[in-house]
C-alpha cells in the first residue's frame, strides 16, 4: 500500500504508516522493533511553511560551506566574506542558527565547524521536502555535495530559488519521518549490540537526515534543540 489507501481514498493511518516502514526495513535486512511508537497523523502536526523551509535550506547550506572551509584549513576571512555576501544576497541573515552564526562571528570551536559540516544531511532532507531531489529512502551514503551546492548557486535570488520549490505533501513527509525514525533505532541498537544487522545504513547519515525531517514538523526553530530519542 502506498501513501494513500487507494481503496478508500483516505490518508493512511499512523498504524498503516508504521507497517509500511517495517515492510521496507525488512526487505533491506535491517533489524526493527515492532513496539516502537507511531508517528503522529497529518491531522496532528503542523508543517513549517514553504518560506521557512526555503530560508533554512539556503542559510544552512551557506553556513555548511564556511564550516567545510574552516574544517579543511581554508582562508577563513576570505571564505567568511564570500559566504556572508551570499547570505545577504538571499536575505537570510536572520535565519542562521546559533552554532552557524558563531562561525561567521568568529567565536567558534573546531567541533562547531565539524558539527555544522555534518548538517549537509539535514539540508538534504529539506531539499527533498522541497521537491528538488528524488527519493532519499536509501541512507547508505552521504549526499551529493556538488549537487547540493548547485541547487542553491543556480538561483540568483531568493525568489528564484523559492519558485523552483514545490513542497511535498505532509503525508509523504510523515512517511519519510517514520522510516528514518525506525532506521535510527536500528543504528542505535547496532551500537549496543554489534551483532544486529542494519543493512547498508550509514548511522551518521541516518541521524542527520532524521534531524532535518523532524525539524519540518517541530516547534523548535533550531534543529540542534530537537530531541532524537529512539
């Protein structure tokens, strides 16, 4: 069964969504817990707006680029100037998260730069939700960084970027959240019991993509404040 119950013409229930995820996980040879809770129904969640998601996507990508330059020992002042000018061009100065802003203000640690660079995968979840890339159900390798950059750099203005976006249906987003929730449980279980199978899942990719997905329906503005309990 897909996202919609074709026989009844209604959105799937949380129980159906859970079972759909389990079915996918089983085919990949990944351990699963049938007792994990269900993700909320679409009637019980509020998806962030198109503008909120577009602005977060652009701000995060530009912060990620600075973070990568810092982590790789690049010219900090040159990189900061370049990416800040882009942030101003797209008008997302006020959309940086606390840890991202520290990179531009100079009060960062090396760990801050590493943490922000990993949010490439959070960003990847956002641009999936915006309809800019295809399916992200496979979580076995990191995102295509060149493509990730081009998606924003090919847009001259914020409006150019926004006009390319078409926000996915809430049901589809909840389907992906449910799947990544169960992926994440499997990865945590693997740390506890190394013998359990998780197929080809990359635990780091799973966790960060889940963070981005959860942010879409979270009341939190800073995705670093989102609980990722399993």
